[in-house]
């Protein structure tokens, strides 16, 4: 059986962010993950859910417990080489999704390249609808455009 078929599913932000955190530090505890989910994303996640995901990752051999010499409590989990490869596979998949989401939603100013979210300026130039952050950028674009394309 191919291990691709049985690959652990990362279908939500809680799991994805858990992977981000595992990649960002040497040892990560469930408590740290829950705190970061809450601090960084404003997400209150079920500890059971996060710990279960960590257990599954450990079962797959993607992470391993880091023992703490000074205390009975473990320092948390650290990534194994196969876990790092797993995360790279997941991230490259999400990269594509993020690219698609950005391309479909995000517009940029045709003049200065700034990202446009709402209330941007649309102007039709040479029959083509173009997006600008402001009228000044539209003006600058038209001036530059006409100078570059003088016949
Ligand atoms: Zn602009």
C-alpha cells in the first residue's frame, strides 16, 4: 500500500498552524500550540483535538517527544526528518491554494503595485479596465504610459 493514500490529513487551520509551530521551534508543547493558536489567530481550539493530532503525528513518526532532564515533564515534541518532509509536502500543497486565493481576490495598483483591498480607484484606459490605489496613481500611470508609447 502506498503511504500517500494513508497520509495524515491536514484539512484545517488548527492543524496547519500546529505544523507551522512545529517547524519554527526545536521543541513544542501542546500547551504552547494552544496558546499560540489563541494569541496569533484568536482561535480557541479544543486541547483534546490538538493533543490527538500530535499523537497521530507521533504515531506516523513525524514528531518525537523531547525528554527533559531536569523534570518529569517532557519539553514537548520535535520534528523528525520524515516529519519535516511531510510538512514540506503539506506546505507546498497549501502554497498553491494560497496563490490561487490571492490571484482571484487580490488586486494591485497598476502604477505603484500596492495591494488593493477595498475602495480602490478603477479607471478605463485604452479600453481596458485598470485598478489603482488612487487617482494620482492613475494619473501618473496615464502620463507614463502615454510618454512611453508616443507615436
Ligand atoms: Zn498606486
